[in-house]
C-alpha cells in the first residue's frame, strides 16, 4: 500500500491526488537510491572508502582510533565531515533554487562527473567530491506523504520496515511500512550496477552516476511544483 499522510480528512479527490503523489514520490526515491547505490559501490571499489555509507566509515574511524592509526583517523574524519558539509550544502542549494530538484541534481551531476574526470593517480580529491555529492543528494527527497525516507543510507529504512513487520504480526494495520523496502531495493540494485561498471571503467564509472543524476534532474521538471515542495526538506 502506498503511503498517505495520517490524521487528515480524506475526500475522493484528495485520496486520488495523494495516491499519485505517493507513487511518483516513491518512484523518485527508488531512482535516487539506485544513484546512491551505484556511486557508493563505484567509490568503495575504486578507493576502498564508502561514499554514502557513513555508518561504515564511522565504525572504521573508531577502529582506526583504537589502532592508533593517525593517518587513517584523519582521512576518515575528513570523509565524515565532507558528508555533513554536503548535506548542509544541499539544503543551501535547494533553498537558493526555490526548492526545486533540478538545480540540486545538476550540482550533484557536476560533482560526480568532475570526480570521474579527475586525471591524477591520487583519487582522494575525487572521493571527496563524490561524498559531497551524496550528502547533497539527501536534500532531494526527505519524505513522501508524511513518511520519512532515506536516499543514501538504508539502515533506517530496514529498521522502520522491521518495526512495521512486528506491528503487523501483532495485528496492527498501519500504512507505510512496506514502502521502506523501496529505497533498500533501489540501493541494492544500484550497487550491483555500480560494481559491474567499476570493474570495466574504474573510477570513470562515476560518469554513469553523473549522467543518471542529470537525467533525474530533468525528469523532476515533470513533477508538479507543489509535490516537489512536499518531498524536499523545508
């Protein structure tokens, strides 16, 4: 069942709009999650570092600290900081662009293509550009019909799905928990695609991520303005 905003009086017309807003929103979430999965797999295979999975980088950071590995500690601290900076920058670009997805996605595409075009053997700057792009991506969709979604991380989605499953087993019938598998499925599928591309193209596979980001930005022009305002962070 598609998510609908709780605690609101419904009319047939409103229900129809909410249904389509939910469907379009979750299609957008799935597509953006594919992009995130692709980029994370490409970055991880090319550099050994996660691009969007900051939980993994945080655990690695803790291990590096416990090992007394100062170089790795500083490296991972910068990665986490760049992801935070990317999220902040995403909000800034979103607001400056009138909370439309296109300017945000064009920035993401530019960063990813710039990372793919990095000409030097040292890949760290390209990695940072990709991480900033993934941080910014989270400003594209924050919720769909009142239900929170994540784009570049799926632990929360799996947790919400599991809790919803527990309530369902107890006989509670709440809406929205099943759709939490959509971002997980998108990221999983995207990671497979990204891994295949990286095997063939190396870090230049990020061109595919940049192209997908640009295409999704153009596709977003077809989404009604008021729906985009509902999807994106305030």
